[in-house]
């Protein structure tokens, strides 16, 4: 048994090192190679100005995300408890992929070489940690499942806050911020709810409803005279409240006491955010 565990850990480290090496090498390559830009002309749709610019650098985000998603897929397919998984494999790809997307966006915004290099190193460590946590939390009876799942939940909220902050920075493009927040929040909600072990149609239904509600909230917040940090904090708080209540409902544990607990915590955090106004 000990030998089997050691072999499994060794295989995981080997695969992780290969995936990270390829991903980070691709990011470094884009730092040196300049690709042409494509700009789609400015238009006004539903009163919102819309101009989309596709630079060669922006290919970095889907490239890194795709590499990590496929690498995580191959890693989890070799998990010793693969047959005992309780949710679709695709849900386990969400957090590493969105985490990689965040790292890619930060790399694109790095203003200097030291900042870019620090972001690459820290981002590589974060991506590797997310993949490792997904491996540990792949099956509920796996060793260290509870701790790994808790860390993944925290990572989901942090990633949601960071990505919505970046999206809300472009407040004049409400036609884009709404769908972007819808996709990000929807994916995160599905990852959080799928940990309940509920059937995937129920997870998609509740995740879609949560995404729709929060994206509409984000659309409205885009017109408020508040900072993007305050707006992103409020959206993350809404994700915590709605996903937490939905999670308890899917487990059949939604009681009046649970409603009061989540409601009080959400209200206190909401008041705190409005008072501090980051």
C-alpha cells in the first residue's frame, strides 16, 4: 500500500512538472514573439460603446488555459480512484483553467521585466497548487479530500474576485462585462456546487441561475459610482451567499437556521464593504 501511494505521488509530480514546464515555456515565448493586432471597429450597441481589439498577446490566455485544462484532464484520468469519482471530470478542470486565465491576464499587464518574471514564478506555483489540490479532491474518499476541497473553495472565491475586478475595469463596455461575468461566475458556481455530489443537470441548473443573477448585478454595479474593488467584492459576496445556499439545498440540509446563518454573515459583510469602500 505504501509503495502504491509512493508510486502514485511520483507519477503525479512527474506529470505536473511536465505540464507546468510546457505552460510556462509558452508564456515565456509570447514575451519575445510579437504578433499582429486585429481591431474590430467601434460601434454602439444598446447605447454601449463597443470596440474589440485582438492582439497577438491575447492568444496567450486561451493557449495557457488550454494546456493546463488538457494536462489536468490527463492527470486525473490516471487517478487511482478515477472509477469512484462523484462528479463529471469536466468540473475538475474549472478552477485550474480559470486560475491559469488569471495568471495569463496578469502577465499581459506586467509593466516591467521584474514584475513579469515575478508573476510568472508565483503564477506557476499557484497553477501547480491548483492542479495538485484538484488531484487530492478528485474523490471524496481520497486522503486529504476535506482540506483540499476547502482550499479549492477558497481559491474559487479569490479567483472570482480577481477576474471580476479585471472585467469591471472596463465599465464603459457593459455589453461585454455582463456576458464575461456570466461565464466566470457560472463556471465557478458549477465547480462549487458539483462538490455536493448532486447530479450534473441540477448543478448546471443552479449554476446557471446563480450566474444569471450575479451577471445582472454586475451590469447594474457597472453604472454605480463605486470602485471596481467594491463592486467585485459585492459580486464575490453574492457568489458566496447563493452558492452556499444552493449547496445546502442540494445536500438536503437547507433549514431556517442555515438561512439565518448565511443571511447574517452576508449582511455583515455587505455593511462592512459599504463602510470600508475599498
